[in-house]
C-alpha cells in the first residue's frame, strides 16, 4: 500500500488573491464551498483506508490548503520546499509541523525553488522530478540524494504568450504552465504503475517516460487540463480521483482498482486538487 498516511490542513484561509498559476480566475472564492469540498476529500481518504493527520492551515497564506508543496518525505526524513513569494509564510510553518511530527528536516539549496511533493513524485525507487516552473534541477537532485531516490528529471510544456514565447507569470517572475507542478501531468498508481498525459510533456521527457520499465496508463489531455485527472491519491487498490475524468476512471476500474470520485470545483480555482491538499508521510 502506498500513501498510507497523509498530512492535510484546511481551507480556512484559502483565496485566489495573487494569481501564481494559470488556473486562477478573477471570480471570488466561495470559502464555505471550498471548506466543504476539503472535508469531503478528507473523508474520501479515510474511506480509502488512509490515516489522515490534520493540522490547522497557516493564517497568512492563500495556498496553505495545499500541503503537498510543504516538502517531500521518505523514511523519517523531509526535504523542505522553497515556494513563490505569495506562499513564503508557509515555509517556517511547514518546518514546524514536520519537525513536531518527528521528521528529520533538510532545507533545499538556497536560491533554488522547490515545490515538494507537488513536483517530486516517488514511484518505488524512482523520483519523478519536474523542472522550470516551481522547482529547479539542483533542488530535485538534492531531494533525490537526501532521500535515496533515483531521479527521473522531466519537464512539462510551458504556457505560451500571443507571440509563441514562454509566458512569464508577473507574480512569480518565472515561466508558467498548466502543468506547473508535475502532479498535474503524472500520477503514481502503485510502485510499478503510473498514469500520465504524454502531450503534457516536452518531447525529450516523453521519450524518457516511454522507455521506463513501468506499467503505464495514458491520460487524455483534456481530462488532464480541465478535469485534473492526474491529481489523484492512490493506495494501490483504491484511487481517490476527479469526478471529471471518466476515461481515466474507466481505465483504472478495468484494472480492478476501486475509485472514489468526490466532486471538486472551488479548490481547483487555486490550481490544486486532490493530490495537492495532501502530503504523504
């Protein structure tokens, strides 16, 4: 079983005040609806047999709901994240939380961004690491070394401006993507099984993924972008996933996996979904 134990916070202070990814909309967040969705997802985790550790969300961060970005954990160690300015207040809070849980915490290299589990997905001894948007290669290499993973460095496709150039997000100063974190383009179903959207990746990364000795499920591009299909949590037998990804759901159920599909819309306005609100411990 994977994802046996997850850390979650809450949606209490969730907002979309600073648009740091392409999913942010000008419409206001319905906070009560977001809280209800968060509670529903947490109940689905428990239904799947997952132990849930819940802490308060930090009051001074719009994205404190997304605990996946607090770090990456393995065997009692955690590599801590370096986040965009709009989320910087989460860093000391996350360090305090994970330290209090008894984890040995390591700081990612200064001067480099690192998006934690959102951009670093363990699959057996592989670590799928995203780059260019929310994480830098140096941080991914550091995490893989500290946590004893074999790094598979990947890059998803950028968002383009009207001239075809990489779009630079004015609030982060960095290139942006509809797959800004890797967990929007790739999901780990079990230690030897992944689901991913090939069209979400640059050609070189597509080749790397195709050659890996893993069982692969192909995810539809529209379901990946508009249905958050890859942003799921799997135990290896039960998958908590989007209700808006029927093709992926059918593929998983055809393999004998049970699916639980909460309806999520408000939380998605911050560019996160089911995987994003949970950090595997």
